[in-house]
């Protein structure tokens, strides 16, 4: 067993969206991506008052990648031009394959807007290789009860949405994604197969990797190896994942992520021509 060492830590940059508390650990200065993990927004935690306006993510298009949204607290309603629709509550995940293109909206359910309450979300963009960028769009809601929960070590649990034997999602590119919770004083060894890119973000609390600290709201960049020895003195929660790097050019323009500028121009034309459908 070869343990990965902590190479660097990167703070999530504060970038609020209207009244929505937002932190973004990637992309960041010196860290354009963790191939194939392109983008991560951490919304909240915060508490909305009764009769609030809810989330500001009305209808918008995507092409060329997947969005994976973890509902850590509160609830989230999804609607898309491919007839996908659901409300997912705390502990669940919304997995959307934008592929060749669709329009979707991520909004607060009417009950949440009336009553208010706590809210915390993570949205991750996972790139698709050129051969899959124009795949058929898809949407899968995953309730909390369907997540694959496992005990990894003393006072450590992992709830996986993809990449384990009993996880509910079979990723197109074999991406593993999970929420790891470490109680105070807990420790475990996380699998991180050789050659895979590792996503490690401290949602709350701080962790230690090989004796080096990863503070709250920081993304850890790891060296090569096969496993990660992690512990936490006071407890923490981590977004954890690993995937094979794609190693292809990335050309991004707003909600589109392709391989060339010409493909971006085509995506814009297709969207404007109504080829993504509408809500």
C-alpha cells in the first residue's frame, strides 16, 4: 500500500450569488481543474426565512458534461427539457448528464419558499471525453435512502452515489463520488487507485492527511499513490471522489464545455435554434 501525500491545499473563494452564500474551490488560481472534475460550487450553509424567493437558478442550458448536485440540507426541485422532474430532499443527489444538450432549472420547492429553513448544496461539474460529449441527455434523482453507506474505519462513514459495488449510479466514465463523515477522533484509509485523479474537499471541519492539515472549505491536491490516510481531531465532512483523467483539451464558455472553440460556437447556435428543447 502506497499512501498519497498532501501536495497543496486550495481555499474555496467566496463568490455569493444574490443572497445565496457561495464558495468555489475549483477552478481557482493555480488550479484550473482536477481532471475530469471541472467546477465545484458550495452553496450555504444558511437558513432562509419564511416567504423567501428561493434559489436563483432558473432555466439555463448545458452541453458536454455532467452535473452532480448533493443536497446536504434542505430540498431542491429539478426540471429539464428532457422531461426530467423531481424534488430531492436532504441526503440525496441529483445526477444529470447534459451530453448533447438540454435546458434545466434548479429551484426551491414551493413549500421551502413558504416556510423557509436550512439549505446547503454542492454542485460538481464532471467532464465527459470527446467520444461522450454528444451522448443522450439523462437525469437520475437519488433519494438519501438509496445512497450506499459503508463504514470505513473507526467513527468514519462513507455514503457513495457512484463508483462502488452497491452505489445507485453507474457513471459513464467510472467516476466514484461520495460524502465521507469523520467523527471527532476518527480515522480511516480511503481508496485512491493509482493513476486516478482525487477530489477531496472539506465541506465542514478540518481533516489531516499524513499529519498535514486540510482546513475547512479547502480542496486538497494529492500526490501519487493508492490510498489516503485521513483523520480528524474534531470531526469533519468531506466531498470525496476519484476518476481517470481525460487528458483532452478543455474549452469552456459559460454553460458549455467542449474540446474546441468551433464546438462551442456550434453549441451556442444549436441552443439559439431551440435544439436543446425548453421548459
